[in-house]
């Protein structure tokens, strides 16, 4: 009911305000704390630079309105093509991104509004995305032809640029960084921390798992469950620590996979699966109370880095490898990691944790500078759009 009401009320036509109207489309709607961190950062930077009205194309209108306080939220997958076209036509600029949204089974859905924007003459910016896997020739062609007609493309990692170039995109592709690296922490009470397994006097090691899915089709569940169970038992024994499992994506079975790993542990009594819902800023705070992090999900590792928490990554995709590379770290890909290799890596990383912390602190500033470039380019584009509109209005007058 909320979705339909919000969508219908948002399709009445342009607002009388003179602010530029910017639409943002991506993987939004409260399903993934990393994606919500991206959107929160995008909106905060944009609002700090220019007066704009923001419309978000989302999977959950209520969550987006509550979480981000934007003027309009549209239940994007509930809109017909004509409704979506009308909504896009009201905009001065459409942004697609950020995040890992251009992959074989998802790209066409995410590109629908971009195609409609071209049909109605609304400029488009592709904002801090990752790309791949893109193996389907039909999808590759669609992505290539669509992106070659947008106004601006930024990608958050060098690997994303390589993928888009490999499928034949000729438009300039600018490498920036993930907007989530500009997140700020939000406070948590001691009671909330205690329920998450974090108490004064305890050494806490955080773990992150992820489910197999279209963006990570090659994950071997049994392999990585066993790996993480061994690793969790190892740090409990070796470091005299407790471990917490941090679900970043509540709708897509991170919780279930966390419990599946705990079920394989010998020392399950020392493990807690974090169950409560958090904002991205609150999760950032929670990770700041941990001494070390071991994990798969990109934004879990980004949040650890922002809090100066040394980590051992298990990259399952190029977007994760891209961030690890940006902070000067290297590691084998998940499918090549054995239990012995992982435990040795954790042991070595723990012993060198202070050097890792210093390295992360030294490099994260450059990553943040690259992330700010997204908004700088966006503002330049908006100013050109505003100038063109002013020139057109003057000509008409």
C-alpha cells in the first residue's frame, strides 16, 4: 500500500521549485547496508554542494524515505514502463549507481531508466559503479550501447573500467572510489553493543560472510563455510577472543549463512551472530569496537578500514580486490584459499596488525579523495545543465 501511494503521488508532474531535480537509481531499499552507505554519502555530498530535489528509484519506498529523507521515492519495479518514463521525464539529471549493478542477470533491469532517460532527453551520469561478470553477449551489447550515450561514467575500481573497456564501451571511463568511504559513524549505546556480543574487557574479532548469488556466481558454499569455521575456531583459541558474525545484507541470507558457519564451529559458544538492524553509520560504529576483522563483503572491509581496524580479506569478486588493492594490500582470491593458507594469513596479519593499521590509515585518505571526485564531477555536470537551461530560457525570452 505504501509503495503504491508513494509512487502515485510522485507522478503528478514537476515541482514548482527552481532547484534541479536529480534522480538516483541503484540497488536501494534497505536490503544492503553497503548500498545504503553509498546512497547516504551521495546525497550528503550533493546536498552540501547544491540545492537539489532528490528522487530515489528504490525497492522499498518506506525504508528509503525514512532512512534518507529524500523528497520522493518510487517503487521502481512496481512502475510500468510508461510510469517510469514519466517519472524520468520530470528530472534534470538521472544518476545510475553506485555499486556493483552491471552484471549478467541484473544489468538490463538497472539500465531501464537509463534507456528511458535517453528517449526523453534527460542526461545521465553513471556514478561509482563496478561491472561484471558480463559474459552474456546480448547483455554486453546492451550495456555497451547504453553507456556510450550517457554524459559521464565513473567506476569505483580499475577492474570495473577494464570490464567496460573489454566489452567495447568507447565513452570515457573515470576511475574514482566507492562513496561509502566518506561515511561517518553514528552512536550506539552500551546495551546495543552488548546484545551484539561486544562488552568491555572482551577481545572481539568480526567476521563477514555473503550468500552466493548473481554477482558472485562462483562461490563454493561448502568451501567457504568450512574455511570461516576453521578461522573462527582458530582466532578464539589463538587470540583468546570472541567472534561476531556481521550480516551486511539482511534480505539475502547473510544471517542464514552466518548461522551455517557457526554450526560447523567447535567453539560455537564463543560466537555471536549480530541480529538487530542497524543503519550504515551504526554498523560503522559497531566495527570500531572490534580489534580485527576477517571477511568477504566489500563494505564490511571498507567500514573496518574507516575505523582503523586491521583486516584479513577473502575477496570473492573484482570489486573487493579493487578496494584491497587501493589500500595497498594483496591476497589470493577465495577459491584459491585453503584452510592452512587462511590460518597462516590471519596469524601473520594479527602479528603485523599495527603495521596494517598504519598502512590503512596512511592510504585511506587517498581513497577518500578519489571518492570525492564523483561528486565534483556530478556538480560540474549539474552546473552545465543549469547553464544550458538558463541559456534556453533566455533565448525563449
